[in-house]
C-alpha cells in the first residue's frame, strides 16, 4: 500500500473541483452520446419487429428520447456537480425508463425472436 | 439531497439489473436453453440487499463506529457511493458481454471463420470481469484508507480521491456503452437485411 501513497497524494493535490467538473462534463457527453445511440438502435430493432407483425410504429418513445437528446448539451453549462447530477439523473433516468418500458412492452416480440434464434441455432 | 442521491442509486441499480436479466434471458433462449427464474431471483435478492445497504447501512454501522465525525462519515459515504459505481460498471459489463454473445448468435448464419469476440468466450469473462472490477474497488479503497491513516488526509482530499475513482468508472461506462451501441447497430443491420 505504501507504493500507492504517492499516487493518492498526487490525486488529492491535483484533482481539483475544476478538474472534476471538466472531466465529468467530457465523460458525460461521451457516454450520453453512446446512450442515445444504443437506445435509438434498440427502438429501431423493436420497430423492425413490429413492422414484421404489422403493428404500428413506435412514436412517444422516440419523442422522449429526442427530448433527452436536446437536454444533453445542457451538461456543458452545468455550474456545479449537483447540477450535473440532477441533469444526468433526468437524462439517464428517462433513457433507462424508455429501455425498460420497451423491454416490457415488446417482450413478446423479443422473446419470439430469441426463440427463433434458438431453434435456428439448434438446427444449425 | 443525500436521500435523492440514494434513491437515484437504487433506481439505477434496479434498472440495470432489470436490463441484465432481460438480456441474459434473451441469450439463454437464443442459445436453445430455457430460463427458469434464476436470473430474476438473483437480481431481486441482490437489489434488495443493495437497497438495504444504501438506506440502513449507515445507521447500523453507526452503532459500532463513530460516523458522526466528518472524516469517518465522509470515508463511509464516498466508499459506499464508489461501491455502487463499481456495481453499475459490473452490471453494464455483464450486459455488454451478453449483448455481444447475442449479436454473435444473430450473425451465426454466416459467422466469419476463426473470428471470436474476446468478450464472449465462455463464462470466464462473466466471472473475471466482476472479480477484476471489485478487486480494483477494494484496492483503491484500501489504498485511500492507508493514505488517510499514514498521511493524515482530510475530508477535502478524501473527496478528491473518491471523485477520481468515479472518473475511472466513467471510462469503463463509456467503453461498455459504446460496445453495446455498436453491437446494437450490427444487430439492427442483420435484422433489416434478413427480415425479423
């Protein structure tokens, strides 16, 4: 543990609140971009399954996702770590809810796809 | 504010556990198996335990340790928050592994010869990844306690070191979420090409 002491002392001295804010905003934007992309693609997959069964396309979930996309750049202007936490809670919270709601609402279609894959892989 | 933070921590844990259970269920079915509620049971018990830790840990531990003083309380709360950051990294890592495996099954009609996704080989990755991440957390916390003890670091230093750990977790979140996003795009393209 003595070997790690210099590293922790360096971090304690150098990782200032300002450094934390900048790094948090940068990371927050990068992972928010990934979140937006993966939730969007997930909705597109769900829409593809719905299309195959003649069901109407998804609407309100895309709208909610678009709202989180519009809120994401606000991270750049957050003045405190508390503001970042509240913003991220709102943005990620809504995106999580979209994911979980889609898993629940489209569960029959996703399960059907998984079972078809299972049967195909068994035959293969 | 602390109550809000703890509530959000529980919400994120629940949501990620639910997603992991669903993705694992899909993988088990897609590989020809039948899921028996084990995943849901483990997730429910695990989340209940973490919820108890979040809301009851400090009052219970306060009976044995002096958590009224600023430094011990700060060490406890940051240690707890960093533990939950580690849990979220572990959950997202496991989601990433199952999503990668599902993607491989989806593309199985024409798999490229000799090419395997490094994250989806056997169940070793599902054990090694959480083990490595929790080991990182334990070593980091032990190092912090040692530095506090040896060098008399105060609350401000504990906060800086703990926040740095969150940024380390952030790197993992970015990596895992981008892998899942890319796998999602690949899966979508396969489904569109073949028809769902």
